[in-house]
């Protein structure tokens, strides 16, 4: 399978991020505005965590906490698993499956390039399969 860098070439290079001091309510507003399920948490240019809708559900809503009083730092995932732009999509899928996560930050050294989601990988696999089917159909049809 192809490296993550290839997937990044097909979409916007926007790095959706939030500071750890922001309220969970504001982070949820940003997730909705950007149409994403998770964001990178950056502090002074450094990757310090990932916050997702799942974090909100499990660490705020189900615990009866107030999203306007709770900060992202209180609920974010701190032990971030990340990949490099050269990491293959199959490796990412395996990692996501084993760790039961849906998003992986993509970093090159200390620079955060973006985030890859399970949906991004699945969309790419489907596109590859459709291309293979089209090629085989053309080959068979002559």
C-alpha cells in the first residue's frame, strides 16, 4: 500500500489544532465547524495530545462534567501514537485496529503535518479497488 504522504497530496494540508487551555465546549464547536472527529492538541508549537468526540463522550458527557468548565487538557489523549509521512496505509490500518483508535497524527521530526483518519484510509482503499476493477474490466473487454 502507499505511504500516507500520497493521501495528503489528494486533500487539504490544513492541520486542525486546538490549545490544551481551550474549553471542551469550544473544541467541540471547532470539531463541528471543521467537520472532523478529532483534532491535534498543540502547546507552544509542540504536539501534546489528541482530542476527539470519543474523549468528550467518555470523559465529559458520561461523567456529568460541564464542557464549558472543563479544558481540553483534562480530557485529551496524552500518549499520542503518531506516524511519519512514509508510513504505509496498511501499517496505519493495523496500528489503528490494534490500538482501537481512529486518528493518527502524521509528524515529520517535530513538525506536525496533519492527521490521518480511518475514513481517509478506507476511502483510499475503495478508490484503489474501483481502479483495479475498471482496469480488469477494460482488459477483459479488450
